């Protein structure tokens, strides 16, 4: 990513009681990891929303439809026994 000729800046970050010095490369690596984690989190959220939408669209998950279907089946089974 960087040639040895390039000057790298350093940042100090306090973790607990110790101070860690991070190079630019380490900072970029951390930012890339954070970005990928956020993308994964967003993808999971979109998947969950899609699954929930799909569940809501499914008539068998709709209690009104299911109730009507059960009533219909009861009537049909009653009529077939006559």
C-alpha cells in the first residue's frame, strides 16, 4: 500500500491505561475492518427486513386468512360427512 519512501504519520490512542501508537497503515486497516463490519451489519438488517416482509406477505402467516381457511375446511369436512 505504501512504499518505504513515503512518510507515515502516527496517532496515539489510549486503551485502558496504556497508550498505543498507530501508523497510518494500521489506521487504514482498522477503518477498512470497521467499514466491512458496518456493511455486514447492514446486509444482515436488510436480510431480516426482507424475511419479515416475506412473512407478512405469506397468507398462511396472516391470522385472518388462516382463520377463514380453517372455517372453510371445517365446513367442507362437515358437508362431506353428510
